[in-house]
C-alpha cells in the first residue's frame, strides 16, 4: 500500500475512536477516602460523553497491595475494595454502553503481585506445583544476580531478588513486588487467557495490555549488551515467542462478538520493532507509539516522528496511535515548558506560550492519521503537579501526572474527603481555574477546544479515515493534508512563538474548521498562523486564494 493511502470500506471502531484514559485513583472519588473509585468514574461518564470521546480505557482497579498502585495485581478477576466491587463494575459498563462509550480495561500479563496466590504458592517451596509459573534461577558462585538485567524505575537495581526462604533468585522487570510470570509454561498462558475471558464475558470492549512484549523472553536469559548498561530490560526485551502468544490472544478476542480489541504497551526503543507486534493483522490491534510522547515542541522533531511512524507501520497496514500524556510521564504541557526553559525561554514568555502550546498540541493529536489517546485532565490543560517530597508515593517518581482531577471551583474541587482523610496526592495545579465546571462554562477554555476538535474530527471523513501527506511549510511550521473522497482538510501547526505568514494559495481563503486559540471562526483563512497556533481548514471546491480579508502582516514578517 502506498504511504498515506487508506483502504476504503467499513473500518473497525477502534480505528475511528478517540480513547480517553482514566487513572482511577485520581479521576473521581465517591466515598470520601481521597482515592478515586469506580462509582466516581460512573458518575462522570456523562461528562465524557459530552466531551465526545468514544472509548474509556481504565487503568488497573483489580485487587492489589498497591506497591505499583494497581499494576501489581493479586487477583485478576476481582475489583479491589478501594475501588468498589464487581457489581459496581457491571453497572459502569452498562452505563457506559448506554451512553455509547466503549470500555477498555488494563490487563497486566507480564507480572503479578508478590501477594498473588500464585506467587505465594510458587514461593512456598521449590516443590510447589506452581514453582515454574515464575522465573527462578539458582545462586551464582559469586552471589551476583543470574544476569545483568536492570529493573525499571531504579536503573541501578538488578531485575532479580534473592528469595532467602527457598534459596533462589526470581525475576522482576519492575519492582521486586512484581515477579514476572513465566509464559513458557502452558499453564500460565491458559490461566491468563481465563482472566481475559472473565472480563470479556462481563462485556468489556477490549484491553490495554501492560508491557505485553514481556510475555516472551529468551529462555537462556542472556545478558543485555554492555552498551545498554542502565537501560531497563523491559525496554530491550524483544523475543519471537511473544508473537505466537499474541496470535493466540488475538484468536481468543476474535472468538467474541463485537470487535473486542487490544492495544499493547510495547515499550521498545525502535518503532520498527514495535510495528512487528501488530503481526500480519493477527497480533495486537494497536500498539502505543511512544516517540511523540517524548518529543519536544519542535516542528522538525514532530515531522520526523510522524515520518518514522508511517514508514514503520504503513508497509504492514498497521494503524498508528498518538498520545501526548499518560500516567507514566510528565504531562505534555509541563514537558514543553521544561524543554523551552532549557532552551533559554524566559518566564514571561513561558507564561504566554504554555497553554498555547498545549492547545496546538491537542489539535495535532486529534487530527493525525491514527487513533488518539487523551489522558484525563489534559482536556483541562492541566500541568504537572508539584508534589512535595513528603507526599511523593510512587516508586517510579510519577506522582506529578497523577494528581486528582479538579471537578469544580469549590475548596475541595469535587473531592470532599472524610474527616482525617486527604486526597492521596495533592490536587492538580491551578484548580480554581482549571476544573471541569469552570471550563465548561467558558467557550474559550481548553475543555471546549478538545470538545470542538473531537466534533470536527468526527464530522470529517478526511480526518477520521483519510489519507495523509506532509506538506512543505516554513521553518517551525508543520503542515499536513488529509483527504477522503473530495473532502480535503489541511492542518497547520505553528510551533514557534511568532506569527508566520504561510502565503500558500492552496490554503488561503479556505474554510476554517478549528483554531486552537479561538472559538470564533473567521470566514476564510487569511494565511497567517499566530504564535503556537494550530488551524484546521477545509479547501473549498473550485476556489482559489484571493488574499482578501487578510490581517495586516506584521512588520517583522515583511521581507
Ligand atoms: C507499565 C505501566 C506502568 C507500570 C508498569 C509495570 O509501564 O504503564 O504504570 O508501573 O507497566 O506494570
């Protein structure tokens, strides 16, 4: 298939959907314990429907000792009492479906909690029938770990813990409280398939599979190359066994009606490698595309990310995903601010540009060819919370992006906690202004921009499923064209802090569908892109630019 070309015909829902990630601890709290829960999510589903998203991905809410805030699961088939119970989950799914929202849940197949009955059993004795459900190795003569693999979070820590009681090391790509399952054991694979069936039978529309490239490992457990010293093994593990396991998971999903899907977290350093996890349309439906999550606010870097993504995925017919923020990384608004500060931007400029950059990024996210994922709170323009040392709780230092979402301008911002309780993390910053109720009342807010952008996307076949081609543009501007059966839409993003004159007859005079900074649309695009402004325009058939009605070009742009 030619780059940028998209086959016609009906498309699966997950290719056309906008996903919204809920991190349950921080979304909404129904019982005043300061930790969000399923009833809290349920009470705000209508807000998500109003926003216009199509699917909600809910991070883990399963039984867990919370060493990694739910990514250490001690029972895959139950809800942790902190979050509610199975009946509450069933209500949530019913309500979501009634509102037209799909529900996708996290699935953590690489590791369990060390408190999972499987691990308690496996670690009880070398003779346990479940011993080989996990990866054990004998002590080495010099007492060092079995290989040089490094765990995530603390890059000096080995991915192994010595288990005194049974005299062997066990493998954990993350915390020692998260022992890796051994998927080479058919019983493990079967048990994990059962956990998928459990939730599919309850009506979930799909899964976000956590570090799913970890389920196949080289059984010889060879050292990582010395030049990769300090790189966590989870970013390097890329073994062929995973692919046949993903094919088995895919056929399990395909056995259910209703296009159940899986989006995988394949955290590898190369996009080509990630692309292989789509298989030949027989493994993952989608895989997260991480380079844009780390790209600074620079047009050439985004251009490269986009080119690399399509170069790796298009030859396989694999559908891309786009993400700016998630629960593991600093919020993009703050990332862009920090990168600009490192590049010498002063505080006054940053104050002006910060929200403008986040707005333009939102337009980019929602107009690229592929499935966008919005992380809770980015639709409010939230920045990273500044969490004081005394309140930091995460072993991976990710508290700042997990601050509770402010719902209103009241003193508790919609998180009324019981006497003696506090929210588990401090509230997100600027909560008096950046909260849902206040922003819902202001058509100029970031919230309304997301809503408009999602609506414009939904109404445009070109944006939802059209072809994609990068266009020539002045330095600091990214321009791309989307097209579908005569619907031609141009997206123009100014990554610089100054106005740019595009002087491009193919877009001047076009109908403005969306502007990142202004809900009041002008009749025809005048070719001038404001600082950090993104504009989406639709070409009128049979018209060409007249230049009429242009704003005066500022002196600085005159030759
Ligand atoms: C994934 C999750 C992250 C978690 C880790 C271990 O990377 O996104 O939050 O800590 O897996 O499960």
